[in-house]
């Protein structure tokens, strides 16, 4: 199994839609190294444990909670997991968890997705589970059996060996004397908890059998059941063989007559009569629309539209108006030039400080400069239209902007007018095809009568079919009572076969429990010893691990086969032993499942942390999802873990909004 992603919608601290890619990615350099670790970093309260709990809740629902909780308590738990905004935003009414994973079986890999959604409606909580396979609904298994299907992939009793947190490690580490936590884990691994539950259920069944008192009047009950069954069989046969077939034949004959009458009306054009009132209403609508279009067309024709009918003349007029405007500007400019020249010459005559030579030179230069303006031939052109500038601009705007828009509106109105005209013609044609009511009235009355008769016969048929269902149900009830009476008679005065089987099964269960324990204990001892030696700080500290097959007491031995009391271990060494125990149990289970670990390094010294980073996390499983604080995997340990690291997420809690967001990095990277 490979977890591909986990997604939330308004779940606990995760507001809105948030998704995490969990698939380990290939290393940048193909040097044979593995990168199975996906690292989540977050400070306390940022949502790390929430993510671990969500995986268990998404997979197991109510079974994910420790102990036995009622349905009401479970629904309260779900309600409490709907995100609550801290910034005054409206609280969502629903939440969901989606888990996508790949599962390989018989050489084929398929992608499954589990969607668990719950929503509050009218103060009631509605929970829904949906399972898809390769993006299609898993319809090969009934929806009611989906939880069983999920449990077969990742049994809930084994999940604690793969999805665990610092609290689980702490419980095993501190359980020095009783070994209760280790014993529970081993019994779960071996499936002995299931055997114990089966033994208990068999005991309950035996007690019920012993309390059962056989009925002394079973024979009377059997005789009464046989009489009732015989009577019911006679009534059922009468309904099935006579009453129902006769009535169905009559209904079929009447339906045939109904079909003939409907065909006759259809041929006479009665279908158009049924639509007559609707067509008359349509006729008035289309007439109104045509009248409106005619009015709008007249309005357009009275104002701007005529200007669009002479585009060539309009263009020539615009050209002439623009020429007149240019000529007018040139005339004004020439007058200004002449005025300037006259003024300058008048001023120069009265100047005593200029000699004659300078004066002549200046006049020559002035004449040269002003000559183009005085001699411009366009000044002599005739102004055809004596129009003001505002009137000229208005005329140009009418021809260039207003008239084209009016022409476009006329085209649209014309098209609308013609469409409505065509629809009006079609409606009037259909009205003309309506037949004379006197000709078809007899057929209409006949059809109405036939339909009434068919309706009455159909009601009678429904009553007979309902009676048949009740009779058949009663027959089954009496047959059940008959079988029960026969069973009581058969069981009278003797031990039932089931009781005999249970008596034989009890010692077989005990023998199975003993043998399966022996088979698994040896491999478990070797696996735990190997795991412990790989991650303990002290070299050659422990050589062997033993597990008592009856009490599941676990002991450590050194290389000289001397017992190492677990009470002599430091707190850090006890945690290392607990992790080795979980690792060995997971390996012995033979289940290729991912490992999800929440804050596992809390009470370890630096050397033990380094050993776990280098020797445990890279090999704990094919996929390791690690949830850590910045004080657990610090910068130095991050560098050690980096060669085995696929990718990271940084969970950041925003106190103002009350939500956690994820960044695609670690605390400092």
C-alpha cells in the first residue's frame, strides 16, 4: 500500500480545501539511494497530531476511537471536528477527509480513494462514505460492505503498529513491570484478540442454548401452520390462475380500443385542436410583436435612417465641408500674416537707430519668410458651404456615426419583423387545420369512457396484486413458523449439532492459539533484536530478545546471555526499545504498509536521535510520513535526514484566523 494524498475540507484547523501529496518522489540523482521520508514540520498546536488522527478517522470512522463509544458520542466527535473560524466568518456546516492510495494485488496496481463526509442538516449530522477504484465507484462491492473492504487492506487492530505517536512509544517504554502494552501489541499482531473474541462469543451462544426451553405444544403449532399454509395456497392459486389473468386480459382489450380511438383523433387533426387555445395566444403575441416592429421601423425612418441611404453623396459632402474648413483657416492665417507685415514695416519707418542698409536687409528677409503664406494658392479657393464649425461637426457626426447605427437598428428590426411574420403565418396555418368539433366529439366521448373504464380496472388490479402480496407474506410467515416447530421437535431431548461442534471447537481454539504463538514468537524475537541493535547508541549492548509465549514478557540479554533488567534502562533507552518493538512487530506482520509517526524524538538524547534519523526512518517502511517539531528534527538532524527525504511540508498556524496553512518547505528551508 502506498499513500498518495490526504485532503481536508474544513477539518479542525484546516480551513477550506487543503491537500497533501504523500507519494515519495524519486531522488534528484539516480545513485541507488531511497527517499521514502515525507517530513511534516510544525510547532505544537499547528495540526500534526490532527493529521495522524484524520488518517485513522478517514479509514475506520467510529472504530478509530479508543474504547467503545455510542453513536451519539461519535456524531458529537464529528461535529467538533468541523472547522471553527476565529475571525468572525460563518462556520461551515460540513467537513470531509479524502485518502487516496495505491494497492498492488496479484501483479496489478489500482488506485483507491476513500471520501468520508459529514454534514449538519437541521441540527442532525449525516455521515457518508464513498470508495472509488481508478476514479470509478467501487460497485463490485456493496456500499454496506465498504468498511469491511477497507479493514481487510489495513486492519484496524494492526494500524497501531504503523500509525503511532509519541504517546504510544511512551506507554510501551514506561510499561516496565507488567508488559501490558507490549502484550497487547503482540496479541494484536498474532490475531489472538480475534480468537479471544470468538471464544467469548461461543460462550455466550452456549449459555443461550442452555437457557432455551423446548416448547411442549410444538406439534400443535406445526398442525396449525400446515392448515393455514394449505388455505393460503388455495387463495393464492385462485388469484394467480383465474382472477388476475382475466382482469389483465380485459385491461389489454380496453387499451387496444383506447389506442384505436387516439389514432382516429390524431388522423382527424385533433392534436391541433388540443393546441388551439395556445396557438390563439401565440397569434396575438406575434401580431403585437409585428405591430411593435412596424412602429419602431417608422420611428427610425422619420429621423436618422434616411441619411444612411446616400453614402456616396454623404462622402462628397463631408469632403467639401472639410475643404471649406481648411480654406477658412488659411484665409485667417494669411490675414494675420499681412497684418504682422504691415505693423512691422510701420514700426521700422520711425526707427532712427537703423541705417538704410540694415533696414532694406530686414525687409528682404521678412518678405522671404512671409512669402509662402501670402502666395498659398489654396487661399483663392471658393468656400462652397458657409457653415459654422459646430454645424459642420454635427453634419459629419450624423453621416459617420448616427446614420450607420440607425441602419444597423433597421436591419435588426427588419429581421425581427420577418421572423415574427413567418411565425404568425405558421400559427395561422395550424389554426386552419383544427377540425370541426362536431365531427370528432363522438370519438372524444368514447375515448373518455374507455379511459375511465381502464382506470377502474387498473384500481381493481392493484387491489388484487396487493392482496396477493399480503397472502404470500402470510404464507412465508406460516412456513417460518412451521420450520421453527419442526426444528423444536427435532431438537427435543437431544444436544444439538451446533452445541457438539462448540464443545469440540473450544480445545481446538486453545491449540491454535498456542501453535500460532510459537510460530510467530521466534521470528518476532529475531526482528526486535535486529531493530534494537541498529538504533541503540551503545554498541554490543544487547544481543538477544526473548518473548514469553504465555505472558508475552519481553526481556533483553547481553552477548554473555546475561539478563538486562528493563528497569535498568535509561528513559531514552526504554524509548529506543519501544520503537524497536513496534518496528519488529510491523516487520513480522508481513503487511507492506506505510509508517506514520508523530513526534517520536521528544525525550531522546542527540546520539539516539541521530541513530533513529540514520538507521530507522530510512528503513522503517517503503513510505515513512514523519511529523516533527523544530526542536526534534533540527538543522543538524535535517542534514542527516536529507539524503532520504522526498519532500517537506511546514504547517503554520495563524492565531488571528484560527487556521493552519501548509508551505512546501521545512522550518528554515
